C-alpha cells in the first residue's frame, strides 16, 4: 500500500475519507479499516495520525467547522450591518451545504454547537440589543430553522435550487429580522 505521501497529505486524506465513512455509516458503524482502505493505506496507518477513532472523528468535525467558519468570516468581512450579515451568513451556509452535502450530514451528527448557531447568537444580539433575551433567542431559533430546513429541502430536491427559490428563502430570513 502507498504510504509514501507526506504526513499532512495522509492526514487530510484520512479526514476526507472519514467524512465519506461517516456519511455512509454514521458514528456507530464508523470503521477505521474502511477509511484506511479508501486511502489505500494499511489499517495501522491511521493510528500514526490519530490516536483513536474518536480523535479522527473530532478532527473531521473540526475540519468541516473550519471550512464553514472560513466562509462565514468572509461574509462578515464584506457585510458589516448585523441584519445583512446575518442574512448573508445564512444564505452562505445554505450554499455551503448544497455544494458539500456530505459536510452537512456530518455536522448534523455532531452534538457540538454548529458554526452557524454561534454566528446567529452573536448577530441576533447585535440586531436587537434592546429586545428581551427570550424573544432574541426565539428569533435566532427561527432564523436557524429557516437556514437548516432550507438546506435540507434543497438537498433533497423538495425545493429547486434556483434563484427565485433562494430569493424567497432570503426574504423569509429578512422578515424574521424585522423589528
């Protein structure tokens, strides 16, 4: 088997193969042997990069979150007004999920806070600083539901991934952000 690739390259291959493994088999049936086979390396090789299956799974979640956070940081750099930034962050999340459906599936397996959830909490506070905390939480919850639900519906084909549909989704998010 070919283990001549650089350490960083093998590590990244393992993470990417692990994403496909999680999508196909979930956490309960995750197999390091299948991940190694997908990378064309020995079944012992993953342990050179990750001490355990759990550490590889954590690295997978961290990898996907870092990809999404990078995108959300780019959105935040362009849109300074909180309501616009929040809306555009949700739309970027939806596009990210459509472009990377296996990433969304893996993120949803995580019991950890999702990057969008963290952004929404921060931005909702900036959008409505004088609003009662409970109402802010409710607004944030609804905004996240729209984004998560739209990503699922678009991915499943229940909604068409076309500009008029994306415009409606954006309008629904913006309506939730009205005073």
